[in-house]
């Protein structure tokens, strides 16, 4: 059995894709088993060989005591018999699933696949993708027969970037296999590293669907709160005050308004709506939620412009500071950050925008969006938008903001409501 071979280090586990999902899994397994960490980016591989996480999520100590070989060489994968694929599943410019990384990873595995091998996918996909899109690639490239020669499973990732509490070991893992035997072997293998336990899903499609609705559910709920915040703004009611009051009921769902980006909540629902559309169904609630959340960056920018104009200031050549560029607090990941929508909308009004962020990489930000990250705030701003609630920003005082504003006066836009009731002199607005 492959589980016994893994435990006895008679074979190796290979992780395909060493991003914010793949690397933690690889290192966790490497404390118990022999692991090959594979990534197509040689520069990233070299960093990991030195104990550096390119995603800035893991400390150097977490690489210590691990039986792992980092490589970008396809030949090295021939020593593995249990492959875990953890590559990104983004959307394209038309908000349709982009399966290129997943198909490319399947091709890579197919080139080294042998009889008796296992392949487990962790990338978030629509139900049916593993069997309909990935397995045919494995069969074609390897020349082997699915189920007869090799087994496939699906175990969705549940890692939360920047979260040091809910880690791989502490979150219940969902796993599945293509048959009863493979399902059990895959589950037992994950139980080596997941202390919280493994839920055995009844099929690969069920496991895929379970993952896709986790983020879709959050997306729809946040969209409702975002829409409520737009309504409450017209009523001159603070949304966070309303949530605080409503939250006193035991069964109230405490979702907060804000920008919904990143590579999970802002992307995964489009995989589900894509599949629904293929099956002849238009997903009304999910699409409506996506529309609301995708519009929030533009809404925040327009509200900022309105309030600058209301103060009697000309909008052309006004100067605005945007604090935070990553998709969420205390991470360096800028993928699908909705802060860029705020910046683009402000620039469309000829506003001069400066952006700072203690976590974002200036080079990556410029390559991805054409936006520069300033090393520090230059001052004389007409408005400041705190777009991301990084820990570095939480304890800033009203005086700190006054120093950055023109004539110690101006507008503070607090997207996440972290300064609610803290300011007495400056004009303050939040969702």
C-alpha cells in the first residue's frame, strides 16, 4: 500500500507548485516523509533552498529538520509515487476559469507518471474538473489508464494566507479518491500531518463542490453587507454601528463590508457560475453578489471624490494617499487586489494618487498593475484612504493623519472601519 511506503520512506511525495498553499504542505509532510518540492520558477526554488519563503508567509525555522529536495528539474520527480498538485487556478480578463496552470501541472506529472502512482489535486476548481479536464491529460501524456494503472484524488486546500492560528495541521481536511481504496490511502496519508482530522468525502465531485461553495458562501454574504453599506450611507447611518447592534443576537452572521479580492473569494465563484452556465443555468444570486463586490472599489473612489468636492476643493490635481495595496491585511500577496480599482477610478478623475504598503513588493506591484509603491508618505494630501487594515496602521492616531494631510485638515476614508469613533476633528467616512 502506498501509505505504508510513504511512512517507511520507501517512496517520496512530490508537491507540484510551491506557492502559499504548496510550500506549507510540502514542509509539513517533510517532517514525516521524504518530499520533493517542485516549482517551474528556478528563482523561487533557489530561495527555498536557502530557507526563504518567496511568499513571505513562513519563517526560516520552519524549513529546518525537513526531508525535502527543492527542484525545478523534471527528472527529479521520477523518484515520487504520490503527487500533490497545488497550482493557482485564476480567472482571465473575461472572468472565465483559466486552467492553463492546472493543465500544465497535469502535463508535468503525466511525463513522470508510473503504474501504481497516485495524483491528488488541491487547486480550487468547479465540480467535475479533476475528472473531465485533468485526468484525460494524465492519461494522454503518460500513456497509462486511469484507475487501472494510476489513482487520482482531490483534497481542497484550506490554508488562509496570513493566518497563524488556522494552519494546515489545525483545519479539518476534506479528501476524496476515485475508488474506495484510493480514498482511504489518500485520507490516511493526509492524517500524517493534519491533527484536526480528515473528512472523507463520498466522491471527487463532492470534495470539489465543498471547496467551491466555502468561498462562494462568504462572497455572497459579504456582498449583502456591502449592499447594505451603500443603502445605509444614503441614510447617513454607519454600517459598523449597525453591525455592532445586530451582532448582539446569538445567531447573527457577523460579516463585514469591504473590498473582496484575492485569489479565493474574488475568484472561486466564477468557477461555479462557469460550470452552471455550461449546464444551462444562470446563477442569479452568485452573479449578483459578484457584481456588488466587484463594484466596491469604484464606489469607494467615487465617494472620496464627492467628499473632496463637497469641501470646496478642485478635484483635478487633488492629492490622495492610498494606504495598503495587498488583497488583505498583513500579507504580501497582491493578486487580484481590489485596491487597484480604487486607484484607477481616482486617476480617472485626474486625482494624483500615491500608494504605500509595508508588505507589498514595489517591483511586483508595478509589473502587475503599473503602480508604484512609495517608500513613505510625502504629505500634503487632500484625502487619505486606509484600504487595508495592516497591523502597522491599526494604532495610528488622529494626529498621525493630520500631519500627512494638507493644512492638518482633510478627509479620512476608513474602508474597514478600524478608526471608528477615534477621530474628533478630521472628516471621517467608512463603509
